[in-house]
C-alpha cells in the first residue's frame, strides 16, 4: 500500500492539530519531569503558524513557527513543537515538516531559523544537525538551562 504524506497549515482549535500539540506536551513532560514533579504546559506565545502532517489522511505530526522580535535576531523565526507520533517516526515526517516550515518561513521574509531542544531528545538533535542546523549559544529562557540545546540556521 502506498503511503501518502501531506503537510498543510492548520489553525489552533483544529481538533487534529490540538491533539498533536497535546501529545507533544505530554511527551516533553514525560522526558523532562521527575515523578511527582508538577507538569508544565509549555505554552507558545505570539502569533503562531502551525503545520500538520498527515500520512494516508491520519494526523502524524506538527510544527509551529513563531516570529522572533529580539535584538540580534532580526528576520528570524523560531521553530517549536516539532512532534511526530511514535507510530509514524522513521518515515520522513519530521523532515517533511521542517522542509515545509523552512519554505514557508522564507516566503514570509525570514532569513534565519532558531530553535531549542533538549538533551533528553537525542533523536531531535540528530535530525537538526543532519538538516544543517548549527549549535548556538542558548537564548531566552533556556540561556542557563543545562538540559537545553539551541540551534540556528540561515535560510
């Protein structure tokens, strides 16, 4: 059976997108919160553009783009909530999401992408490095976090 992969923009409030975002937050909490420690909401602030990937019509993954309005980060967007459901991992879904993200960011006038991931997500770190993202000094709320790793890439 041929599997079709499709990526499209979706809005917050879309039930399929909201379910994927909730699953992404759940996974972050499982990886970064100790038993008994309160869970985080990991909110995204600002204007957010989401994309959702489907495989044969089933929601498979998501990605979010947020404009950055900070000194030293002109024409930069931040990549957030890159998530692929476990049963769809290893099938190129994350690569397709990042490719769509980068193209949409270019079309929106961005010249650079930044992102933060964590040391407990080695598969994410490997993906970003394979896609040409370079480690950069930790920024924002992650500046002093020993669990955070930040990356950037010129478009």
